[in-house]
């Protein structure tokens, strides 16, 4: 019995998340990749089993956050599914603290490695600048709650370093400028979905190599020895299928 293989097989066999709507967690990422996902285009470079196991570790950290909130005696709601049919947006936030004042505070937990902080220092950027897609994500949750009449002023991003257990919290206030950015992205993506036109690719730098819609035929090892692609998100589904067919032919040789 080989336990690693059993674990890898378990995560590989878990069904891929299927969405028919704009997702808060993807709204701040590449709009073209988000468009393909909503159109149910299969991944050309799906996450490998190791990455999928890492995702599961994130769920374990969420459980620790939950137990910590319970231990502190805080009132909160977990795994709160929010949907706004008018905006075509649907998502599930991790936690929402329910203050006695009536204010609702969104909380979302994220994991990272020690290398992430080193990267930020090298780029001379702070956590929120580097992780703008997280800002858009929690901002969208706040927007949906506000549109339902809740009093929401800010969200907290709980960052947990997997290597050493260091925990930090970064606050994201709900501002008019953030609301405008989110609404513009929602409107633009909905227009592309309505007209069936492919939006621009927004993958930059390292994001290209980690895209789920990469060209598997361009795979090469990065500085850490991980195999990544050097091309991603073509301007048509037909091109994606060409990449897939070429890769399948090479793999069958």
C-alpha cells in the first residue's frame, strides 16, 4: 500500500468545481481564464496532485480559524453563500463576524509560503498590493452584502504562513474606488459573456506559468525545479483545443 499514491489519487478524483456565473474568488484574476471557466472549457494545464493537496491544507487552516473564533466567543457565520442574480455573481465567503452593533465583518483565510514575503520585499510591495485579486474577492463579498442591506465597512484577510504558522491580518476597507473597480470588472465580464467575445488575457509574469489554461507543449522547469508553461490563455477556445490535441499526440508517442 503506497499512501502517497492513495492521497494523490484522492485529490485527482475529486470533481472539478463547475461555475455558471462570475465568481468573487476569480474576479480579480485573469478575466480571459475566468471567461473560459464560466464557459466550461476544460483546463489544459490543471493543478498537479501536489498543488491540489496544498488546497486541502487551506481547508484545515479554515477549521483552525473557526475553532479560534468559537473559543473567543465571537458570533459569526461560516461558509455563507451569497448570490446576486442581477450582477450574475455567486460565491461563498469563509467567515463573517456578526458584531453587536449590527456591523458585519468579512473574513477570508489565505495560506502562503515564506518565499511569498521574500518576493514582496524584492518587489518592494506590501501584501495587499501583491495580492490584489484577494482584495477584489473580499471586496465583492462586501458589495454583495451591502446590496442585501447589511452594514459592512471592512474585510480582513487572514494570512497564514504554512512553513512556520505565522499569522497576520490585513484589513480591506470598502471604499467607493474599490466598489467602482469591482463593478467595472463585473460589467465588462458580463458583456463578454453576453456577446460571447473573449476578453483580454491579464496573466503577468509568474501567473503565466501557473495558469490552468496554459500551453502544455511549452512546459519547462523554473528556478525551483517545478514544471510550468511559458504561454497561456490564447485568444480562442479553438487554439486551446489545438494545444490540447498537440499535447495528447506527443504524450501518446
